[in-house]
C-alpha cells in the first residue's frame, strides 16, 4: 500500500487560542485561565494524550472486527508527566517532552485476562500514535515565505 499523507493547518486565534483544521474538523487549543488562556480547549500536550487514547480505541474496534471479537466497549485513562519549567524557559535539566506516559485500558469483551492482554498488545503494536511516541520520527521545520 502506498504511503498516505495527513495534513493539519492552523493559525493563532484570539488570546492564547490556536485554531487547527484537520480535514474538515476544527480543533481549538488554548491554555488554562491561570496560564493566560480562556480555557476554550485542551492545551497541545493534552491532545497527545487524547490522540493516543483515540488511536487505541479505534484500533480496538478494527482488530475486534477483523478477529470477530464481540467488543462491547473500552475505556481509557492516560496520564503523562512533564516539566513545565522547560517550556517556560526556566533553568532545568529536564527535556520539554513527557518523561513518562501511562495508559490504563478496560476492555469489555468475553475474553479472559490473558486474551485481553494479547488483544491490547496487538493494538499497541499497530497504533501509529503510540509508535510515534516510542520511536523517533524525523521532524522537519522550515520558515514559510
């Protein structure tokens, strides 16, 4: 199968708001009120957590369909730790990104715990968001004219 290219475009909105278009979908990112924003949407790092949970859930549906598993539902809890001093430009030895991300998944299906873990392992192996978090992806940034 040929490679597929995804695209997002965006611009600064009012205050701390960032408006991003992903296909036909508009996403608003903002900062909390205590950080100068209006809290009109999640902060960019929170969207990474949401994207990971969404990817796991989407792949859960796909794999369940492919393997004829009756999947009644899945629920997710994702949390990650980072040092806000780095993004604020303060002195720190920590990197800007998450130090650790933790995902808890509850699977509602007629599978024993070993089969649920095997199902979750397949999901993790095929999740492109998780793959981008685990592996280094070449990031190219250029100044537009």
